[in-house]
C-alpha cells in the first residue's frame, strides 16, 4: 500500500458513497461501481505485490499474493451481475414511470405519519375489561 | 411421556379424536399409580435423558410425592375431560382433532412440569403449557374476543414465565447446580441474589396462578370451550404456580421477605376473588372468580411453608381439582342443552336434570367445606394449621382464610341457586321453554369426579401415604400424616361452623350486598396496567417503525454507510496501531492513481448519464492497469472484458432513460451527502494506511502457492484457488450470477408478452438497416474471438485465463453479433435458450463438485487424466477443467440473458 493508492481508494469510496446516496438509480449503480473499484484497490494492495503468481515463471517468494487476486476476481464478476440486475431495475422503473428515480416507500411513509394506533385486539381487550368491572 | 402428547396432534378424527386422545393420560394415570408404592416409601422415581450434553442439559424427571399428586390430578382429570368433550361439542364442529391434540399436548407438558427435576426442563414445560393454553383459549379464532383473551393470557403468563426463568437461573447459578432437587436440598442462603431469584420466581408463580393483581387473564380465558376451562383453567394449569410455590416454599420460607409477600398476595386474592364471584350471573365466570379465590387460599397454604399448612394445601389441591372440574363440566352441560349459562336467562331444569343436580350438590358440598366433602377435610386442616401460629401474622391469615371460606360458601350456594332453584321459581315462560335433560354419558365423567371428591371426604385416610410423601421437601423426620374426617371438637370445628353460618348469611343478604359489591369493580387491578402496556407497545412500535423505517432509500444507505465508516474509525482511534507512513508510491503508479481519481470525480459530477457511464468505464480500465502493475494478469484481463461488457449493458439501458440527470436536491441534503461521503473516504484512507503497516502473520496464500502444482495440478495459482482451493466460493458465486440474471430478465421482460407477438413485422426492418461491411467483419471476428475465449478457458489452469475470463470474452463475441444484427441475430446464433446455457453451466459445476462426494472423496476433489488427442497432442484433463467449463457456460448464459433482458429494440419496448 502506498499513500497514492490509498488516496485513490479513498476517493473511489468517498465519491461512490456520494453517488449511492442519490435518488437516481443510474447514479446509484455508478456509485456502486466506484465503490467496488475502491474495494478492489484495497484488496489487491493488501497482499504482497510482485510477479504474476504462475508457477514455473520465477521464484515463489517474488510472486504477488494470489489470494486477494482470487477474491478480487470474484468481486469483479459479481459486480457485473449486480450491475446487470440493478440496470434491469432501472429499466423496469423506466417502463413504469419513464424515469429511474427511487421513490420513498408509500406504506412506510404512511406509518411514519400515523399518530393514533388502532388495534382490534387492544380494543377488544378493553371491552372485556369493562364488562368484568361491572 | 412427553412424546405421547404428540400422538393425537395431527389427527382429524372429529369427535372420536377425544377418545383417542384420552389414551395417553389414561396410560399416564396407570403408570403413576403403579409407581405410587415406590414413591410413598420414600424412593422417588428418577429418569434421565441426555439432551445437549455439552451444555449440561438433560431431561431430568423425578417423581416424588408432590409430583405424583400433581401427575395423578393432571392425568386423571385429563381422562375425564377428554371423555366428556365429545358430548360437549356438536359433531360438525371444526378443528376438533386439533383441539384434542392440543389438550393431550398440554397434558404432556403439564406432566413434564410436575415431574421436572432440571431447571430448564421445568421452564420449557412451563412455557409449553402457556402456549397450549393460548391456542386453546383462542380456539374460536374467528372471534376477536377470543383472540384478545388468548393474547392477554399468553402475555401475562409468558412474561411471568420469563421472570421465572431468570429467577431459576439465578438460583441455579448461586447453588451451582441445575437440578431442582439438589438446589432445594442445599442450605438456603440469604443475600441479594437469592432475594431477586425469589421475587422473580414468585412473579412467575403468581401470574400463572392468577393471583391478584395479575388475575385478570383468567376470567377472560373463559372464552375457551368449557372442557378446556375445566382442564386448564381450574384443575391443572393454574395450579402450576401454587405447585411451584409448594416446591420452593421449604427452601425460601426462612427468608424475611417470603411469607409477607406470598401471604399478602394470597389473602388478597382469596378475598377479592370471592367477592367478585358473588357479582357474577354467568355461571362460568362465577366459577372462574371462584377459582381465583381458591388459588389464593392454595397460595397461602403452600406459601406458609410449614408441614401442617402444606398438608392442608395438598388436601385442598386434590379436592379443588375434583370439585371445580365437575362444576365446569356441569356448566358445559347446561350451556350445551339450553344455549345459555346466564342465571337470569336459564330455563327451569326439570325432571331429566335430577342427576345433574345431585352431581352439582356433591361438588358444591365439597367446595363449601360442608362435612363429608373433601373440601371439609382440607378446611379443617387449614384452620388447624393456621391456628397453631407457627409463624408471625398467622392470626391475620387465619381471619382471611375464614372470611374467604365464608365467601366460598356463599358463591357455592349462589351457583346452585342460580342454576337450579331460581329458574324453577320463575317457571316456564315464553322466552325460556323447559330444557331437555342431558344424556347420562355426558354426565358420567363429572359424576365420577364428584363422587371421588366425596369418597375422599368420607375416607380421607386413602391419601395418607401420598400426603406424607409430599412433605419430603421439608427434609428431616416428618411425622406421618393422618387425614381424618373427624378432627374432634376444637377451635377449627367452631371456625368451620362459623364459616358455614357466615356464608349462609352472606348468601341470604345478597340483595343488600350487591350495591356494595358493585363498587368493587372500581378496585385497581392488573387489567388496566395490561391495557396501558398493550397500547403503549403499539404506539411505541409504530413510532419506532416510523422513525427507523421511513421509506427513504438514501436515508437507509446513509445510515449503513455512516456506521460502516464511523465504527472502524472509532476502533482505529482507540487502537492506535499506527505503523508509520508507508511509501508515497512509485512513478509507475502515478498515472493509474491519477486516472482513477479523475475518472471517479468525472463520474460523480457529470450531468449526462452516458458520460457518467463512460467515466466509470475509464475507472475500470485504470483498474486493469493497476492490476497489471500489481502482478495480477488474470484480474487485468477480467477487468478489461467486464468493463467492455458493463459499458455495453449501460448503453443498452440508458438509451431509454433521459439523457441528463434532472433537478438537484436541496442544499441541506447535498451537504449531508458530502459529509457522509467524506467520512467514508477519510476512514478508508486512514484504514488503508494503518493496515499497510500492520501485518501480523505470514499470508495463508504462501501455502496455497506451495500446493498449487502438487495438489491442484495447475500452475496459475489464482485459477487453482478459484476452481480448487476455494471452489465452493466460486460455485456460490455463479449461483449468485444465475439468480441475478434471472432476476434481470424477469424485471425487464415482465408484462411484455404482447409486444413479442408483433416481432415478426420488424425483422424485415432490421434487415434493411444492416451494414454489409460490419456484417462481414463481425462474421470473421466472431469466430476468432470465440476461439480465443475457449483457449483462455483451457489454458487458464496454467496460464492467465480461466472460466470467468473465457466466458466474458465469449460474451464480447456475442456483443459483436448484437451490434451487427440486433437481438434476433443473437437469438439466431445460439441453438439453446439463454437459460438453458446458464442452467447447464451451473449444473455442470455443481455436478463436478458433488460427484467426488458420491465416489467417497471430498467435495470438489480433483481427478486427472491424460489424453492424447490428434493435432493438439497430449492434453491433461482434470476435473477442475470441467468445473471451469461450468463457470464458462454460466457466464456465457448470463451475458445471453442480459441481451435477452435489454436487447430488444426500443420501439418494441415502448409498446
């Protein structure tokens, strides 16, 4: 890890975060992409860096650490799948609303605005309590 | 024995289910009866089943005198109730099998509770009875009232159960053993822990046994069918609390707080329950409050914790089970025949009811403590024991017991009067025609119980040995108990006479007393607290939900990311693991880092969607550059190909979306976002620097490098890790890919079936738009790219490459075909549907992983075979190659799926 790469990773993370906090799905997807890049930078620089880890091409001690590479490879391909899925979400959103804005959940907002709670069971319990107090 | 409870659970036999269900309790009755000889001669029957040995959990059962008494009650009343139930329910009533199963299950739990010798077993059975009680009260689950009553019972007894668990665990920790018998045999200790344990255990016992002020759930529980009430809410379950008190009383009685707490509560319950019972004109509610009252008396007798009071309690426990279950059954019969149990509406019960009346009188005699009833013996014993003055304040308790017993006499008379005499006086009216008498079969169980109560009253000596055995908890030499009908002339007899007289007076002056009693409804009880708590719970949870789950994705993401940033940052600040500044970086890294940062900034600030996607692509290629520098050619290849494909997919989707991002949000929100983003960025920066100088052990991958060739038979260590060492991960990963691409297709294509039918008309259109030179060059390049991808696949084990890269490159080849001819071209090239390819890949990989298992090896074990093929020469084929081929196919399938999702012409999608 060098300061320069740490700065690059930090920038990728920071801007990725900034984009994820937006409401447009396209920006969220791009933010996620940046975040993944940042994570891969961290992964790849976490291990020893050196020659490609291919046996027979040199001394094992000079090899780059293969394990983070395997992890990063997995991450790259997974991100592709996730991106495709999220783009499909955006596509669907476009089909329905002609936009890719992530809207607030209507039901959740309704709960947040509720003041009085009506619960049938509680009401019934009160009825019973009144009857017994006769 | 517990397991037997499950037998009838699933049966759907209708009314016959009850008869089947009566078998387990009958067996239990016989079993306990056969053990009685051993139990009464001071040898408790022990049973131990290992459960979770590591945690020291085992199912310990112990049948001593008290447990045998309780077990006999549970089993015998269970038989009676289950034989009675088929006559109570109409043949077409729904869910009778369920009901019968639950009753048997409850019986099993109750037996377990009585015989449990392990704290955890006791608690488990305790909660099982609460839950079966909940289900049984809510039997008529279509009625809101029944549901509310059931919930009330569950919450109160459940909360008590939790308190009980706490208390028992405290006690067990203090005593150093979880065996109940050992805890109770150890010397009682004083101290805060023991006091806390005592209070918690009492809370459990008092909620279960419906003691004032927790009693309110019991009258509500009368919403249950009457057989259930007779079994659970009079004879057995509510006794669990007093049973527990009887168990622990010898242990706790010496502590300062025990007697004041238990006796006060018990006396209050005794008097309060009796007064409330006098108000009721619903026969069942009358009995319910009567039960509350009697439970108070039991609490007093067992709680007092002297051998004499415990003997009285023992007698009352048995007597109460017999007479109260009988009376409940009588109410059930009345209800069944007349359709009401309200004394104000009951029709006169004529000739056919003579036998019912006799049974009722027998039970009431026992309840009121009239000589010849078992209740009389119990009462004499109680007065005698309390009169002995073995503890402070026994005089007050005696007075309360007398007062409570007077009330018992009064409401006993009220029950008989209201059910039989009063309706007869009213005579037959138009609204209330005379009712037919019940069949003898429905009365038989009640009659047997009532007669047994009288038999025990006349010859109480039958219970001598068991009653004596029930006192073993007190340790030492307990003189043998002699129960007798006639205790001779003495103060207790005077009190008994006084009780009967007082009860008669109270009953006769009913008219003057009622206005006074009506005020009792204003007494504070636990019901208000329960209601308030229930409402508060609803309100608070709504508020919390409204606050935490406010429906805004940015807020959720913000909270998650901020905590992801701040928690590690806090740890970093506290940990002070600073290894010094690492090197700034080499010259070669400069362009890569700058490109990354610039691309990221670009992607974040541009207002055009396409530009943002392109910037992301730039960042991706910069990453590929970094991978090259870091000695990761596999990654570089993969990243480059993925970036190409990602950009294509972006373009496919974004051609539909508006070109620019519209309106910016408010300043406040932007500042918030930037703050969170900055926090994340700074944390990552510091983390990266700290982590760089903080390696503790040698990397695990050293071993992987060493074992790549001998074990994995591949020279490319990264690939060996993917397909061999960590093959399971890879299998999981391609599964995720498959799920994601299925999701993408589903999302993009849902509701578009109508559009497909008109697809043929446009095929001609597309053909016209084809450009000849693109078409030709694609046809040439396509196969070359495809061949390269296959080469990457096969070579991947020893050189940079592998299934992922190969598959992705093949995806690029498909993209070329798409560029040339649209989705139809892609569809035409592939003989298989995309999902077939995807599934085949997944299946192949999974099969490769599991076949060694069938062959007796480990998952993903690698096998080798050398083949010599013409032209290519010797090829080493390993099963890892098959696995990698699976990966390859899965990735290709996924790319095909993506085109299937988004590849349609825009014009088509708009329809």
